């Protein structure tokens, strides 16, 4: 095994051990919080420095939509912060990723997790802009970000879980593909990935585009899902040098003013040629 393989295999073993310690808490909500903190601490120690992980909170949009309460939220370093309260809220344009954490993944907890991820408001082109990049860059970006993940310390049989996931989305055909979870991870057991582009595995197996792929984790690859998670979030960081986020549409919406972009448009339209 490579040094990186050994490292991430050791990380997931540590996460499993920390979960066992968390389970010794007497109060059930404390057990859940402790397990969410384990995932958050992993991210704090491994994310690119321009991304941050926080525990809990809601995601809001400038047009008044709010998500459900989320377990772990990964944000960029461009958006303004609202950290006066312990349970904070974050603008949806500041989100790089979200992870829902479960102690045990069964049909009920899986559906709960997938439904909660769907409450995340979509970023708005009125707030999010890309400097220099060609037209259409926002749409390309939004097709891949933010990333949604489900992580569980234990869970049902992997193929059964895969069927639950497929059933969930087959019954909701109106859900955009970009809102599907990038990964569903049961620690040291399996990972279910949503593949957007056709790809071929190292064993020669072809995975069709826009499909879920079930990967049982061999002993030597048990740390792979966390490597994939970090790789996914790191791809978000590649956009940051060109990104601009404005808080004005949020502020103006609260006061009933037009958005900054609409104001600029009106000013331009009212200018007469000399």
C-alpha cells in the first residue's frame, strides 16, 4: 500500500474508534453531536485552507428560503459570517459542501437524510459571480457544487441501501441531478457514488453517466471515501480565485429594495446618449 492509502486507512480506523467513545455518553443528543464533531474535526484537519467546516446551522437564500438544520457545513472564505449565535446560518452562495451524519443508516434514516439535503436553497447568479471567466461559468459551477454527502458509522447491507436510494429518486423525477448526493458513505463498509460522467474503473467496469455506483470497501481501500470527499471539495477551491459573492441582494431584500444587479441595469437603461 502507498503512504496515502495507509494514512487514510488509519484515519477511518480512528474515526470508528472515536465513534465508540462517543457512544458512551448518557444523553442521546450528546451522542449525535459527538459523532458530528468527529466528522467536523476530520475536515478541519484536512480541508484546503480556504475552506472551513462548522457544526450545525441553516443555509439561507436571498429570496427567503431556508434549509433544515444541517449537521456539518463546509464554507468558503469569501462570504460574510453570522456567528453571533451558537447555531449559525450561512448564505447558500458561501457553501462548498454539506454532510449529514447518521449513527446507523437504515431506510428511515437514509430517507430523512436525503430529504433534508433537498432543503438546501440553490445559489443565485444575482449573488454569485465569476470575474474574468467566460459566460456560462456560473451554470457549469452550479452543476457540480455545492457537494452533498451522507456519512454513517454503520448501516444496512450496501446493495439494499443502493436500492433504497434508487427508489427515492425514481419516485421524485423532478429533482435536478445536481441536487443528488455525491456520496453516501458507511464507514469502512461501502460507498455509493453518483457518477455524472461515464467512467471506467480500474477493473475495466464501465459506469454509465448519471448513475449510482456501489463500491464495497476492501480492507486496503477502507479509507478511500474520505480521500474522494476531500478531492471533491478541493475541486471547489479551484474556483475561488475567480469568485465574487455580494451580500447586497440579501440586505436589499430585507428592506424591500431591488437587488444590486437590477439597480445597475436600471441605471444603465436610463442613460441617454449625448
